[in-house]
C-alpha cells in the first residue's frame, strides 16, 4: 500500500473534482437503492387486482394512471443515473489524463537528471515502457477502475446496510458470504501479483527487443538476420504469452471461486425467502422480487471488485516500477551550494584522478596533467584504454572516484552542472541527430542562436555547401537519427552544432572519423581557427590529426604511459612511436598503390 500512499499527492491536486465525483456516485447509488423497492411495491399492488379485467373503466383508468406514474418515476430515476454517470465519467477522464500528464512530466524530468550510468544499465525499451506502458496502466485505473471500485464499494455498503435494516433475518446470509469472498481473494492475491510483475517485466524485455530490431534495421538487413531477429522476437513473445496465460488462469480461478460463493448465497436466500412467502406473511412476493434485485446489486459489485483485482495488480506493479525509477538517484549530484561560472579561461587540471565503474575494475589510474587555456591536448592510444572516460570526467558525465578534476581552479563537483557544461562543446564519436530540420539540429547547441550564426557555424564546419544543395536548404527534414544524411554530413552538422555553442572548452571525440580526406582537410582548417583561445581535447586514432597538439597524452590501460609533443614522442621508443610506425607504414603502402596523380594530390 506504500505505493498507493505515494500516489496520493498526485491525486490531491484534483481532490475537489474527485469529491464531486464521489458526490455524484452517492446520489446515483441512492437512486439505485430506491428503485427495487418501487418495483416491489408495484408488484404487490398488481397482485391485489386478480380480477382487473372485470373492474370498471374508472378503476382500470386509476390503476393505469398509477402504473404510468411508477413507470415515469422509474424511467426518470434511470435517466438521472445515466446523466450522473456521464458527468462523473467526464470528470474522471479529465482527472485521469491530467494525472498521467503530471506523472509523465515528472518521470521524464527525472530521467533527464539521471547519470549516464543509469542509461548504460537499462535498455531503451525498458525505459520507454516505464513512461508509456506503466503510466498508461495508471491512467486506465483512474479513468475506469477507480470509478468501478468507488461505485461498487458504495453500492455494496448501501445495499447491505439497507437489507440489514429492512430484513435483518435474511441479511445474515450476505454477511456470511462476504468473509468467504475475502478468503477467496486472499488465497490468490499473492500469486496474481507475482504473475503480474513477471508478465510486466517480460513485456519490457519484449519492448526492448522490438526497439533494438527497429533501430538497428539497417544492420539486421545488412547481415541478413531478419529470420534470426524474428525468432528472437517470437521467443520473447512466446514467454510473454506463457506468463500472461498464467496470470489469466489465476484470475479465472479467482472468479470461479467468487461465482460459486455467489451462487450458494443466491440459492440460500431464495430458499429462505421463498419459505417466508409460502409459510408466513412476513414477506410478500414483491418483497422477494425486490430482495432478489438487491442481491444482484449486492453481489454484482463484489464480483466486479474481485474482477478488478487484475487491474489493481497491474496498477500496483506499474506504480512499483514508476516509483522505483523516481527513487533512483543520479550518481552525479549537484551540491546545494554549487557555484555558477559566468566566464572561464579554460584551464583544466586532473589531480590524481581515478575512476572505476565497479570496485576492482579501475578504468583510470591516478591521472594528472594540466591543460592550459587555449592549448590543444591530444589523447591517443589503443581502444578501450580510457580516453573517452577521461574527457567524460571534465563534463561530469561521471565523477572521479579518487582525486579531482578542476576547471579554472574550481573542483567540477563544486560547480553547477548546467553552468559547467554551458562552457563545454562536444562532438561525439557516435554522431546523434534528432528528427527535425538541419537548422533545428545546429541550433541545438545554442537555442537562441540567430540564423546568421547558424550559417556561420555551418560554413566553419564545411557543411553549408551540402546543406544548400538540398531543395529546402536549412529547413530540410533529416528524419530519425538523421537518416537522410550521409555519415560525413551528419558529422559535419554535429560539428556545426558544437561551433555554434562557442565554448571555451572543446572536446572532439573522433570528430572527423566519418569524413573523406578532402572534407577532413577543410574541417581541420576550420577547427584550427575554432581552437584558438579555446582549450581543446582531441581523441583520435588517426595520429596525423594530432601532430600539431601542444601535448599528446598516450593512454593505455587507464594510465598515461607517455606525454609530450609529436616530435618528442615519435622517436622515444614507446607506444606512440609503435603506433606511428604502424599507421604511417600503412599510409605509405596505400599511397604507393595509387596512381602517380593521386599520390601527388595526397602529398599536397
């Protein structure tokens, strides 16, 4: 019940609308309680006119008038209940949609606060299922399940109280049946809840498989893995089907137990009520009919509430997962008294910084160096050595476990995250563009950037030429993940995005890896101008791109094994020299295989 208690603050904002809904339900159920007695009264009246056909015209007219009045009253009451039902449904639809709006908004904002580690541990499909599927379950409960529970609970109490006061002897039977319903429900509650949780988790796995196969459709088709992906999806689907069937089987058994209790209670009341009609004058035929109607009004809510246990379990599971997400704290947290940096010079220092994802699996070991304002620091070395992790510490995507990282003498952990990152521009190795126009993607780096600044950034990134070749130019829709652009074009748009930000600290993580030689040369000219008066960190496997760096840090197995300029390291007999020999030897071999004209062009 703790999850439902935590859900109450979301409901509290709409308490007056819900109070009105509750009032409408009370009025509707009061009308419902009155209706069977009116019907019983009319039946008793009719039973007193055995010779109605022999009555005078005046008597017949009087009886028909009474009938018309009763029919009008019953019809009016029915129409009144329908109108009340419509009013409460509209109110609850509004409350339900607003609650979901509030929850989705809070969930999404919380997701934006979480650290990268959370996204590395959770699949995209599972995260999406929290916001979409789980929240939808809560909405469905508020919109319809809540009405059913409130309406049927009020009806149950009202009818039971009325029967107790009206026919206390008969009321013993439903009073005995109610604990039996509770026992039946308790027998299945735990198993249904576990089955619901397993089914929901498997649905998240299914969602994740679907999301991966759709996002990676090009890879799937390239390797002719359609059949394999279909088998994987069907396998997950089959498991989800089995879990859903187990949940449904338990629900059916619960309902069968409920129906058996209901049938027994009906039989007992008909027997005892029938005996009183036949053998005594304590109950009339009209009373028996009205009592039978009340029994329907009494046991129908019980059965409906029990059937709602499926919905309740889904909501319970959904709330559990939702609040589990909301309880997840970002590993990188901002201090309450964190300082803001309006302007920086761009001095970056690592002071014996170490980092690991899991204890005992250190990724960076005692990293120490100083990047002076306006300098270019190159990070080279084998893949998996820790280069990307190192620059991620500057932006506080992760926090160093030991030691510290500082910007202009300020420990980055003492700074506001948004303030720190506003001074940093990043071009990632894996280019990511959003669906929308080219202009919108470039302006992602600076939301208030002018059109002139956007064009200037594109020119600097060597992107303006290909952009203007599109019929719609900067307003060209690029599709999901920039699918309408080539790899090199996407990379240049992402570089323009970083240029527009005009940061003091620039991080280029394999920024030119997807460009052809001609575009790369042009971009390096632009980057040379861009890097002036900016502290730049360049991660590169292509060593020809970092030969002019002020300092080269050779990273291997999370350690700085060498440092210096290209001229100092190329003949130092270390890892950098070996990497240069391999790369430049391969370049010479490739160049030698080209026609003489190409070799001259490449040499230039």
